């Protein structure tokens, strides 16, 4: 799976779960919190993305991430290892 | 009361009890449970009281059990305070209106569902995520939630641990009204005002009658939920699963 495809999945789940996001491209160097997601929104965004990508990442790994790019990179590595 | 629960008279006959523990994210710590039960105990004898408004913080109503409580459960503790809190709300003499401006999750949602009327926020999250932590629900979830939400929604909430936004639960049997977060307290207060001018003895009898099915459901659930917890927490992998999955933020 390409990195671009993973970005698409994450952004789609972000838009499904957070209101008021800008209409155009999302800056993936930002964190979801900065974009207005609550911690529980993030739980749903991450779990929805993982189900779509058919991967599973421990929450302890997820806690270390700083922004959307970090999350995408982690998903890409997990998908490759699966 | 200067701790984690605030009590304030709002209007004649209406008192607000508010969980306000920003450090603890309004989790059901011993302090929160104790102060809530003390607040309710102190109010029940006030003859002028007609309605209690139960509220939390703008971002979180109640986030369920703290990690220490889950540790105690995993060590075999039976008598956890949050269950007593549910009973106190259900048997409180006058109606309790829950104003859920923020999230209510796990035990936090189950405490909310012991209120008599509920107003929730469109964008806040509501769910029973016990299964995400690797164990079965407590707090009467397995009987209360199906009774209130119907078997299918309850099954989805319990089996998947999904965190629903308030707007997705509108009209599904859990909440009287789902409104923008900024309007929750106003809507809850309006419900309270509609009851506050009614005779106390009428409100008491109706509260007792209307809450009885949920009191029974809570009692029925306690035995089986305790047994399921004994199975879960008798396993070594459960405590590890809790540590790994517990959402600390």
C-alpha cells in the first residue's frame, strides 16, 4: 500500500469524525489535536483507519506520535510488516 | 464543598451538582464518588428541593473509572464505589437531570444513564468502552443499556466499544435532547424548570415509580457482571491489556 493511500484513509477518517476542518488539503505536519480533534475523536479516527487498513498497532506506540505524518509513517510500517 | 464536586442553587427548587476535577478528567475516583454521594445525601432532606441538575465540565461529563479502580477490580475487589453512586442517583427522592456538555464514557455514561432525564451534546462522545480495555462491563451496563437503547444499539456499543457522537445517538432512546454543547445546560435547566413548580410529593412518587425498572436492572446485572469480572481478572493477560489500552489523556 502506498503512503499516499494511507494518507487518504487517515484524512477520510479525520473528516468523518471532526467538524469544521478546512475544505482543501490538510497539513499533515500538524497534529489532529491542533486541527480540533478531542482525544476520543482521535481514538475513533485511529481505530477506523486501522480497520480499513487491516492493521493493528498497540496504543503504547500511538501515544508517542506527534502529528498526522507520524501516524501515517507508523501505519505504513505496520502494513508492510503484516 | 471545595474538592472535586461543586453544589450550587440555581433557581428556586433547583440545585446543580457538578463534577469538576480537571486533573482527574472527571473520572470516578474515590474522591469524586465520595463527594457526589455526600452532596446527594446532604440535599435529599431539603424540603424545598424539586430537581437536581447533574453536570460535569464543558469537555467531559465523566470519563469512567480511574486506573486505580481497575487495578482494585483486577485484584478481586467487589465493593467499588461507583456502583453505590448509581444506586444513589436512581433512588434519589426527586428527579435528576443530567447535563452532558462533554464526553461520558464507560462508567461515566452508566452514571449518566441513572439520571431521570438527559441532555447530551452533538459533538461530544458517548460509549461503553470496557471491551477496549479487555474486560466485560460493570455498572449494570449489560442490563441497563439494552433496556434503554434496545438490543441492537446496546450490542453495538458493548461489543465494539465504539464512541458515538451525540448527534449519532439522537432519537435512539438514550437522551431526551441532543443539542450544541453551548446549549446543553440551558436545555437541561429548562427541563428542570418545568418540574420545579410541581408538588414535591408528586415528583417523589413519580421518580420512584419511573426509576424502579432501572433499579431492578442494576440489581440483576450486578451478580452476573461480578462473575464475568472474576473470569476476566482471573486471567494474567487482562491486567496487561488494561495497562496497554487505558487512555491516560
